[in-house]
């Protein structure tokens, strides 16, 4: 569809693609539903994944961050051990593999050379491989045994947004379908919960002014910014930091809340922005404890929490969704904050310096 690659009234592809996320998730549900409304994945794929004793997710950049979240979804629901690896490292430093490994390559473009180099090695070893990609017929899709598509439509902005949430959507469906195939009963209805996610995304896409204010307040002059979180929120923090550095050139790092005290806290100075994410009840108090630690050293805290866990000191609250799916919604304020930070700093949002949409060299 040609209209997919037009900016329309949007000033940037990135903003358009952020706004498309509710639609992308709704479309994804449809694409993976059978005529009875149940989520399904090709039987061959599920059988192959079911036979594996361990899954190895291999990816780069934003897709790697999606892999970190996806691994949690699969372990929690399907009770299969999952390892997540950066492609360029795995390529030179392959870990000792389990007896029956299955590889999952996550790649928006399906063309990333680092990931392809691993796929070539894996195929030589005779292991099965599944590619999760946005591009049908891409190299990684053609060369792997199986493919799951993101159906996100073309992503033009270099900074990945809708592909990330679509990757999380597909991985949640894979986790749920695999869980059922393995005889585990789910305590929730994923179709319904992904629908709630899509609605929450819409609410967030309508909070642009509020998020622009946050970007102005915390990021207009700073040289650096830290993102902290625990469990799922830590992984989202990694992605938030990547978005911010990619397009605004603010030095940004994501950390596990509990790791701060082992080094990073030394970098906190008067006014250093620290964006803390709290969507997981189990670690809400611990992450808020970490916020107190950085505030005591002068940090300027911006807490993004989920409705139900919010307190008066929070800067932004996202609607309640299934905790396992929270990254699909908590990433949206981070995407928009990065977008506005880049805009306020006169950066080229869609084509940041030194970066390419897909990197086809190792
Ligand atoms: C490039 C892009 C990133 C992307 C990464 C992996 O570095 O700039 O935005 O996350 O490649 O791309 P892939 O297409 O494999 O998901």
C-alpha cells in the first residue's frame, strides 16, 4: 500500500509510526487469529519450538531489547528456558548449546548482517531457526526454516518504534500458543489483554502535549540521562535509553535499579535526569527506593508508573495492562519523550547522524 510510505500530515515518519502502534497491535491480533477468534501459529512452527529444550534469541539494537522482553514472556508462560544474545557477540563467542536448541532471530528488516552471520553458523550446525521479521522475503526470512511476520507496515524512521511493539506482540502470541501446546493453562485471555494494550496505546498517543512538557522539563539542556527499572521495566529502560541517544544525542544509559549502587550512582550530580519506570508490582517498592537514593545525590527524577501503582510524586502514569505486556505501553511515553527531546534540540529525527536503518555489514 503506497500510502504506507507517505508521511501525510506528519512532520516526521517517527511520529507517524509511533501513532500507528494501536492499529498495528489490532492488526496483529487479527492476523494471528483463526476463524474462532483463537490465537494460532503455524503448527510446524509450534512443533519445532515445542521440541526444543532451550531457545536462543539472537538480535541487534532495538530487536535485541524486544528479545529480552520476549524471553521473559516465553519463560513465564511456556516454562521453556530462553537465552538472549547480541548477534555480533554470539557470532564470535558461541556459548555451549543445549542438546536441542532452536534459534529465534528477531530483525525488523531481516537484513542485519550480524544476525545473518549467526544464522549461517547455526544452519551449518543443523539447528532449526525461526525469524521474526517485518519483511517477508528478507534474507533472514528466506534462510531460516520458519518465519513469523510483524505485519507492522514499512518502518521508515531509523529509530524503531512500531516494529518493537509488534515484535513484543508476536513474541507474546508465540509464548501463549507455545504454553498451551505444552499443556499449561493461561490465567488470562491474550486476545482481550492485547486489545486492552491497543486501547492504552491510543490514550498514550493522545498525551503528546504532556510528554512534550516532560521532555522540555527534563531534557532540553542536559548532557546525560539515566533510565532505571527492574525486570520488565529494566528492559524497557534499555530501549528508552537507546531511543534517546539515537535521535537526541543525549548520553543515555539504562540500568537495573539494583545495579546503580555498584557504580553508576557515582555519575549522579545535581540535576541529572533519572527516568524511573514502575509497572511491576513485585518491584515497585524497590525501584522507588532506588529513586530515593538518586534524589539524595541531587538527581532530577521523572517517575513513569502504571495506574494502580502511582503516587503523587510521579511525572506520568500509563493505563493499567497485563504486567507481562506492560513494555508495549510503557515504551510509548519513552518514544515520545525522545522524539520531543530531539525536536527541541533541532536534531534530524528521522535520519540521525552515523546511523543506518539496517546495517548490512558486520
Ligand atoms: C540498526 C538500526 C536499529 C535496529 C538495528 C537492528 O542499527 O539503526 O534501529 O534496531 O539495526 O535492526 P533489525 O532490522 O535487525 O531489527
